[in-house]
């Protein structure tokens, strides 16, 4: 039988199948963080069950960490307690932890790929819905709840029903200033936030084949915003070259053996998908969202839809936008460049390249939050920090930060924020905050102009 | 865990689509390290105004409504994987969520906490919401064994996989099952590539 990439990886991880029920799926890597793991450790303790395979777990602190003065004790008592519990639990169970300040600390979905933990053909889970990011490597990677975190602790396995399969093909060449973030925002705007539910997506076609690993991660990261558990891209030379030489990558002949196997991880010609969609790269422009879910996106030069729809109206009321309006010229006081979607070196290169020689608008509060300590190091090595400083920006320390605003990085009530993160839900970036999702380029341009501008139109001095 | 079979209850109507887990439980309340007490902050920013006063317009604050069933719009539970959303609903007193569509991760989290997500047709959902809004005392009967949900003269069947149904009925959970299969899992590891 002809198999899809997803079938190939899934089927090699099935331990057992329950008649008329779920399958036991083996999990290769389990990533954990401070917010969704403590209750799972407590559950094990309550039942007196050991952690089954601690060497297959890697922990980091990211969701609830400050992005300034990380060398000082964390001020918020509850946050400090979560971090302490993570430390204690990892010590007790012999789990590798990249705690605050560690050279490998960072957002879980930035840290694992850059250390070579994420590899093609693996199953990988984390108590975080954006685990879909790792599918960029041709891995089956998905977010789980805390009960499932406990299940993986106890058995390195999960009970799951095999999802359906969807393929999204985008062929052609991307236009100037169109970034991977625009590609995924465009797809979600076309298909809707529930279109991927019960499915695993394979992204295929020229656009993804020609995309860097970091771009592929941005795309797969937001599969969950279509409701899909995960997205995948078939591994290729770009993937192998990215992994080679990283800390946990296979070495020597082991690497060659793995590559030979990884090359088999492609959907067979004629393999069937439950749903298929096709898009043309030429139709994609720089995007921005106007509403309160990631599917409410338009091209920068389009207008907000005018249809009669209660959900649209509720959203626009929250955002204080009018139907049919353009967002160009909209004043914005906050810009956030960060999150597991867009906080890697390429994202900061894009932003630095745009702001070089320009000045941040006086009204703008810009939070630039690299995804990991290794990204910080790379930014410094490339001198991007100097470019940002010269343009009036200051870099913060790694963490999830204003993407979910669990720490102090909260957008104030009623303020707009052009954000490179993944969710524009009501209050997501702080109570009453209004989020507009966009690429790092659009975010950088907003920070310079102090308002939303079309990145395809050169900035003219205002008269 | 408690067992689950048939019961009757009134319900709260919440006809909003795409209710995400950030609305169900905002991130700033995820700092606890136990599972209890999240009900207090369920739908926090809809139940309370920014000044902390009660928003009497929100359905959970309207005295005419009651019960352990929440009836909500399409694509309930989308967004973050935070199980805190399921804990908050359960802690508040909901055993059943009815919608025309559920997000995957939420659905799994709900079942793992013995909160039953019942997916019905959009037509059935509309009728149910209208009945509750017209008469807040509308009794809804859920029968897990027969996999049916009924109110007034309306009745619909719903899907649930037989394993999860057994877990709900008998109070089992996946950890028990997986741990009882550790020898199979160890045998699998012997031939596995990673």
C-alpha cells in the first residue's frame, strides 16, 4: 500500500492496537517546561510510578520566565515556585534541564531543533500546542495535555487514534517581502481555524522545498492554528545539512545510516490524503491579522471584510476596527518580535536588515526577545545587536514573553501590538490587549513607522 | 476517578464560536502547580469586568441558568493545549460540554478528566441553544451507554470510541492501561530505530 510521510513515521511507532479503540504510540522525545509539567509529576508521585525513560526527556524553563535580569531571583512568587518545582522534579528523576541562565536555555521549540534533538522520523511531544513546530524536520510532533505528559512519563507512550491526513501544496515562487509567516497566515486565512482539526498536515511543493529549516519551523508551528495537531515537511538535503554537527545529532557513520533512512521519509507517489489543497505562491502577499483568531488575516493592502457575521462583529468590536477599513496608517504603540514562531536568527536578520540606518518611532515600545541563549549568541556574533541599538532598540533575554504574557511582558489594556507570535485571541498578550499577527519584516517596519505600513511601498517622509 | 453514565441536568447556553482556551482560562492563572481551584477563574475575563466587578450580562452570571452542562458554539477549545481549561470547567461543575465541533487537544484533555464532550449537528445545537434561552429550566438527558442526548422532543446520538467510553463508565484512565502494557513497550524498544 502506498504510504504518506505521516503513515511511515506513525506506523513505525505503533506498539499495539486495541480492537475498535486507540493505538499505543511510542514517543521518542519528550520536551517539558515549568507550566504544564508539575501536575504530571505530582500524578506519578501519587500513584508511586517512576519516570520510565528519563533520558528521553529534555526540560527547559521558558513560559513563565522574566526577559530582563535573569541573573536575579524571579520576583513573582508563583513563577519562582514553578521554576523551583521544575528544578526539583528534574533533579529527582535525572532529567536534563536547561534552566534559566543555562547556555542552552530557550523556548522549548527553539532549543530542541537547534541542539539537534529534533530529527526526522521521530515522534516528539510536549505539553504545548506549538510542538507542531518540530514537524518541519519530518517528525510527528504534537502538543499534549498534562494528563498525557504523565502518561509519557509513565510509559514513554500515548494512547491515540490515528489522525486523518491532509496535504497542502504551494507551488511557484514567493514574491518579494513575502516570508514564511505570510505563507502560513495566508493558508489559515483561506482555510479557517478549524480546517485542520482531526488531521495531520503535510506541507508540500516548491515553496516549502525552497524554504530554510527556520522558515519551515514557522510554517509547521502554526499548523495548530488551523486546528491540526501537527504539520510535517518531508526531510531533504536542507534538513540533513541543518542537523549535521549539532550537539545531539548522530555522528560519523551513524549520521550516514540515519540519512539513508531519512531519505525514505517521503510520501509515495499516489499515496492518498483525506483532504488536499493547492495554492499558488504568486497569490501570497505580506499579511496581517485584524481579528481575534489567526484565520482573520488579510494582505496588508486589503481591507477588513464587510460581511454580516456575528463572530466577525464580535471580533471587530474587541479590536475597535471597522468593517471595510484598511489597516495601513493604523497607529500602533507596541511591537513584539519573538515567540516560538519567529524568534530565530533568520527572523532577527530580517528585522535588523530593515531597521539598519533607521530610527525607531518615538511612540513605539518594541520588545525584541530572542528564542534562546544560542540565538542571543549568534545575534551578538553577527553584530545585529549593534544595529538594533543604533536604531533605538534593546534586546531582551530569551523566553516565551509577550506571546502569552504569563510573565511581566504584558501589552497594556486597549493597546495594539504588531506581533510575530502565533495567537491574536482576546487578551492573549495581556488583559484587553489587541494583537495583530505579522512577519518579522512587517513588525520591524511598524516599529520604524510607528504605524502599520505596506512593506512593499518605500517609506516617504511625511510632509 | 468518578464513573459516568446517565444523568439529567439543565444547562448554560454560550453561543459563541471558536472559544479558545485562553478565554476558558487566561494564561496569567496558569501559575499553580496543582489541579484544583481553576474554576474560580473559568472564563475570567468574560465573567468579570476589568475593574473586577461581576459582568451580569455573561451567561455564567445569570441566575436563571444552572446545571452541569455547557452548550457552546462551533470549534470549542481551540488554541493552547493547556489542560487547565478542562480542569477549570470541571472544577466549576461542568461534566458535559455540547458543541457542533471540538478542537482535538481540548477534546482529549476533557475525556482524560472525565468531562464528556458531545458533538452534535449544527441544527441540533441551534435548537438546543434556543430551547435553553427560551426556557432555562430545559432538562437535558445524557445517556452515555446509549450514546444519546435528548431534550423536549429532540434526541440525537453522538460518537465516542469504545475504549474512552469504557474509561468513563468504569472510572479508568490511560496511565493504568499504559503501565499494564510496559512489557510490550519494552519489547518494542528492542527493535526500534531511535
